[in-house]
């Protein structure tokens, strides 16, 4: 089931309407479980994949149950290690071939399986295992565990909702929005998400694919479009998905965590990952970096600071490698790991050099902030170049762009290229001006939005207009048999 389709919109409408209509916690839980199962079925291509899915769910629940029985560190470590090994094998990480006791080509290459949301299910499981071992996990049983893992508003690509937050709403099932304004705003968020995926994201993707077409001439302007447009596409695509899922979960009484906070306005790599894919970034912070840093600080207090830099690199490197099995994702992880470690070292060194008062003045300097934002933006665009394509193709783009830059003097006489370059320059200037005045623009938009939100009739008008627009777009896509844009992060 595509998230950018009339089918999904009708599915959400039906689930929300039925859950709101019935009374009683048990019945609402049952109806939501049926919705979760129905949504999952559309992503399971065959019986073999369904069997693997059932085995994974049963095995992970058994591991969680064993940790609850023993509360021993060895049991916890064995459970995490086993589930990670299964994940590495099913995801077909090529370096894993040297570790497995059977030929790596065995079985899955001849008979592949599709386990949608496997990465996010792994994150959820490890979080539950660690929290249960520490005695911080809310009560669970097989019924709540299955629905937590398979909730349709977090299954395919997150966001990663912590179990305690899910269980609070699951046990209540009475926190559904009853105010028209709240419900209308949540529906508007779903519609905005669909527009971001199906219109803005699809538009950015088409421009990017045209620029990245190897059959087209490798002009500097096309290389720059490829360099900048993929980050735009990825943000629109993934943040649109998050908007849809937050809206759907909210209409059913579940508070799904936010996943984005203006990531391309971050002033360094660390801040970027605190604004991008926030639920995964915070998971890595809590269960990879903080756990290992506490162990290093308690055992080696004299070198704790330097260990922190190394562990930051490891955490962000693992986050990059998690996205894919090929070498370009290794480079993506290396760039972000180095960027995070250097950002922390630079901040610590500058704090010691300037002192607290002058360091705060440095952070609050508007010009310095925007210089840092621009540097970080281009660094992330560079790392996302390896995210978007294979290693050799990314290196070809970089080497070709460099050679094009060196030839700018000779190509400057070509007046036919000036209008295009001038247009790109004006567009970039407008974008930078918009970023520079973001606070003022945000305040203006927030004032308009709050004024609309206080008037139910106006909210209803906006909702109806957006619904008509989205339904019209999706209907024409359906009649012309165009495939809806996929969510990029569902591949991980």
C-alpha cells in the first residue's frame, strides 16, 4: 500500500472512523490490531516472507521474555548479538559473508524474503531489551509487543516511538482527539505530508534524476543541480512521510515523536543529526554513544574526553553504515563520523580558549552562525552525494565537477551559458535571503496559522480545500496509471 495514494487515505479514514465510533478499550485494541495486520499484508509479497516475519517476531519476543526472567547481562548481550546477526544476514551485508557458517549465497539469494520495517523493528527490540534489563520498561505481553512492533504508523520507516509512550496510549485507547480543531489539524498534517511526497518531493526527484542521467552532458550546472536537489528530494520525501504518520497516529490517540526540525539550518554535523531523523539519532545517542561513553568514563576517566570523540565517530559511522550494504554508505558514515567528532573537538577547544562568556557571545553572533550553517549545509550535501548513488558514480561527479571548475576561465567566453548561470545565482540568493530571515518568516507564518486555527469555520475551509487538492492529484495519478512515489527510507 503506497502512502501517497487514495487507497491509504481511505484506509486512514476508515480506521479512524471505526475506532472513534466503537466504545471500549478491548474492542478498540482489536480493531487497531486488525488495521495493523491489514496494512502489513500489503507489504508481504509471499507466504515465505510471511513465515520469516512470524519467526522473527516470535524469536524476538522470546528473547525479550528471557531477559525479563533473568535480568542478567550475559542474557541481554546474547539476545542483542543474536538479533543483530540475524539482521545482518537477512539484510545481506556483504562483509557478513566471512562470518556465517554456511555459504552466504545459501537460500536467500535463490529465495529472497521481504521484511518491511526490519531495521526499525531491530531498534525497537534493542530499546526494549535494554530498558527491561534496567527495570525501566513498562509491562508488556505478546499482544502489546506485536502491536507495538507492527503499528502501521511506525512500521515502515519509523519514527521510533519508545515502548513506554506506546503502552500508555495502548492501555488507555481513550485519548483520541474529540475537538474538531485538533482533528482537522491532524488531517491537514496528513494532507501536507502527501503533498510533500507526491508533489514537492516528486518534482525535486525528477529534476535530480534528469541532472544525474549519464546520457546527458556533464555540465557544471547539471552537477550542481544533482549536488543540491537530492537533499531537497530526500527531505521532502521523508519529512512528508513523517507528517503522514504523525497525523495518522495522532488521530488514533498515539503521540508519535517528531522526526525533523529544520535540519538544513544546523550549524554543525552534531546539530544536524539532532534535527534530522530525530528518533533514530536519539536512539543512537541513548543506546550506543551514552552507554559506551559511561563505560569508558568509569573505567578510563583520564582519557574520557578523547574516548568521547572516538565514540562519537563510531556512533555516526554506524548510523551511516546502517543505511545500506554497499561501500558508498561506508563513505557516508565516515564523513558523518569525522564531521561529528571534529565538531565536538572544535567546540570544546573554542570553549576552553575563549572562556564561557566569550564563547556564548560567539555562539550568538548572527554572521558566524550563518557561515557555520552554510558550511554544514554543503558538507551534508557532499555526504548525501554518497548516500544517493554508488561510490564510483559519486566520485565521478566530484572529479568531473572539479575539472569543470578548473575550466571556468575558458568557458567564461561562452555567453550562451550566462543566462542559466545568472538564474541559478538569483535562485540561490533568494534562498539564502529566506534562510537569513527565517525567524521573521516563521513568526509571520505562525501568526497566520494561529489565527486560522482559532476559527473553526476557516479551519474547515482549509481542510476541505486541501482534501480536494490532494484527492484530485491522486485521482489523476491513478487514472494515468502513474506509480506513486515511494518513501526512500522504507528501503533501509
